[in-house]
């Protein structure tokens, strides 16, 4: 067995200023506010959560609900790192939240960035070409043509600006986010399945100089009537 030692993260004595990645953007799609209807009790959701590999099509309102509860930014405040820190449903080392979500919906070649502060989707015009191989790769792992693909795209420089040897924090942030998303999907009655593939080598082609790196994928859809474990 080969265990890759990612080092022992430690806050730097002097934080480094980080310049955020500048996205090349296209259309913007505002998402509706999440529904605040009756929700199942947390402990029931914890008991019931299951990975589902059967996906029906997801409406925009359901997608918006999912992002609203699992991913949106709840509070922001200034920092000396060159970007704002945030509070969201998922914990993140240093409140840095270095994982972006880039999504592809069935029947649409475009990929969209979820913007957690504005609760909106931003089209990434160059991504459809750069990530088409990733879609095919994902379907080799789990063929789910009706599922929405969620790419976890890390911007490690955010975390590294505060922590030396911070690589493992990125992976742990990804896991924390995955757990919250799985519970949110269960609570909303949606199908959710993480994928073990990272999204590489396609994901990092979205930025020059490896400013972005793929750290996982997940599939999301409505609960299919034929869903089974
Ligand atoms: C990091 C991670 C990667 C996973 N990768 C895959 C995958 O590639 N394909 C798949 O069908 N399920 C994948 N799963 C789902 C697991 O197989 C699933 O969680 C496991 O079978 C336990 O089932 P449960 O989630 O219903 O408890 C993954 C789960 C995690 C947390």
C-alpha cells in the first residue's frame, strides 16, 4: 500500500495575500429562494440517508432548493487573505471555502458555476469544450443520463494562503461538503451519489497554472420511481 503523506497543516506565521481566480463568464441565471416548507427532522434524515443511483430529471426549483440549503453562503466577513471568509452549512478549514461547484444539466452542453453569495448560476463559456471528456468519463463510472453532474473544483491557493502544508484540508473540506450535500438531498427527497473520480485531468484545464483542481464529482437528480439501493 502507498500512503501519500500530505503533510501536517499549520497556520502560517504570516498570511499570504491571495488573488482569486478570475473566471471568464457568460450568462447569469438567478435561482429562486429555497423553499421553507415543512422539513423532515434532522435525526430522521440521518437515519434515512442512502446513496441512490437512479436519477430522474431535476427541475430548476429543486436544484435551487438543494443549493440553497446545502451550499449557499450564510454570512461573509473581511479578512487579510485577499478574499472574504464565509459561513455556510458545511464547515471549512479557516472558513475559507475553497471548493467551487461547477454543474452540467442533462440535455445542455453548458457548464455553470454556482455562486454561493448571490445564489445564482454563472455560465462558463469555455467549459463545454474543456469538460466534454469529463462527462464521458463520468458516464463510464455511472451511466446516469438524467442526472445533473456536480464537479467539485478546488481553488487550493485560498487555503494555502493561510496554511502551510494545507493539501489535506482541501480533501477534508470536500468530504465535509459531500456529507452536507448528501443529507440535504435526502431531506429534499432527491437522489444523490458521490463519484470516486476527481475530475482530472479535465478539471484543471479550466485554469492556467493549476489554480483550479478537480477534487471529486457527484450526481444529483429527482428520485426516480424505480429507485433502489
Ligand atoms: C468519496 C466517495 C466516493 C464514492 N464513489 C462512488 C462511485 O464512484 N460510484 C458509486 O456508485 N458510488 C460511490 N460512492 C457511494 C458509496 O458507494 C456509498 O456511500 C456506499 O455504498 C454506502 O452506501 P450508502 O451511502 O447508501 O450508505 C462514493 C462515496 C463516497 C463517500
